[in-house]
């Protein structure tokens, strides 16, 4: 039976479910924050095996009145992929009990080990400084010059970070932890960096990525190039050094120039300026190999990416829009490359959401 507006009741109920699912999806982020704040991945890791509900509650020191609620939360987090529910033998008893085991996702949230941990990224992005700001999107869109964070913070985000040690610490930890994922990607993409003698990491910050590369390629002279105030107290070692400067002015010459998650912070015009300086900085190596620019960035590709990766990239693009940056499609990347006088490039899948772009000036 059709409704008055031409849709069947079934279609309306499906539409309602879609709206409600998105309405409640903020709880996904809050539940993710909860398991990190409560160190549940660490608790299961330290337990050495899947943990039962009562064992988990005991470690968390949860009041008995909240046990059933913990079970509901844990089962939901298992449903969306953060834990596996398994059956284990309970001591000497024959009866099996349900227990929660780590998954690949929750293993990435374990703090304090040598393995990659992205908990700091989650903590930074979900911090109320960010999440509260999104309540003002309508006001932000209605004003030509207003920046979203100026509504809630009274100043641009980066200026606020400079004055807020707690949040700046979260940001630095987030960038460092995300860089640890590079280790995994290098197993499949080491060829892009082999044969190089020198590389300049433009906007390399405090050098977390640099440390990974310099250890992986000890024969490579690695220079981290960032603003003077960023690198002034940093000390290099062996094949790693730090140099202060401005990428909009000039970039030190090297066989390769690396830009990791730099260009998505900037407008097309600013990206063109940076890329032109990169082009001027690339030199032919002593082995007569062609120099190159190496970019690690998101490339939106709806046709080739899996739906979940496409959704992630779209959400990341929305996040970048509010700080006047952007994620780009391949066509958009090509346009700024051409404007910078760069025409020969290749794009490779690098990590789940990052691509490796090699440009040959």
C-alpha cells in the first residue's frame, strides 16, 4: 500500500532506519573512546588470552550494578569488529564460557608495545575541541570568512594548539602514532626509496617518519625540513639531520623530496607553490638516476576503492574542509601537478587510505 507521498510504508521505514543509524553513529566514536580510555585492549593483551566478562569487570573495578551494561557495550564493539566473542574452557571445569578476544582493529589500540598503535589519533580527533565544533556547521557555511574553530575556540585551530599543551601533546602523539603504520607499508613499497642517496622530508615535524626511514635505509642521508621553531631543539643522529626553513621559499636539494600528508592541508594554489619548489629541489643523483618527488596522500577513487574505504576518504575530506584543506581525486591531483609543471607521475596504493605518488620532474 502506497503512502500519500508515493512511497510505500516499507520504503519509509527503511529511510527512517537510515536516518536513525546515522543519528546514533556518534555512539560508535564514543564507545571507541571508552574502550581506549578504559584501556580494554591493553587489559586483554596483558591477560594473555581471551577474557571473560567477569574477569574484565574485575580488572576494571566496575560496580556490580554495571556488569550487564558492560556486557552490552562489549557485545556491540564485537559486532562492529573490535573484539571476537569466543568460547574458552573455564579452568578445570568442562563447561565453556564466552570470552572477548582481540581483533586486528583492537590490536592497533594497544599502548606501550613496539607494535603500531593509533589510539592517540582517535583521542585527538574525538576530543571535544573537535567534536563540539561540528555543531556549528550551519553558522560556518553562512559566513564567507568565518573559520569553524574560531566559533568555538575564538581563534584558528593551529593557533589554539600552540597555546594548549595538552592538545598539542595529543596532536604530536597522533602524528607520531600514525607514522608507525608506515613501517607496515614499507614492506611492500621499499623499492620507491632504494637507490636514493639523499632525501628531504618536507614538513617532517619532529621526525617520527624520518626515524623509520633512516633505520630502514641506513645508507640514505635523510633531512627533515620544517619550520625553524619546530626543529630548533631536535638533534639528528647518524644519517638523520634536521633543518629549519620555509617550504614556500625554497627547499634543500636532494635526490628525492618527500611530502607526507602535507599537501592536503593547503589550497590548490599553495600546493602548486610547494610543488614548484620541490621540482626545483630535485636533482639527478650521482648514479645518474632520475630524481623524484614522493607524495603520501589520500587519492579519492570511488570506482576502484571498496565502499568502506571510499566512505572513510569522504569523511576525511569533510574533516579537512573545515581547516581549509582538502582530500583530492586523481583528476584534482593531476590538475595541480600540471599547473606546477609536473607531467610524469605514477600512483600506487600504499596503505588502507593512503596512496604513494611518484612524480618525475
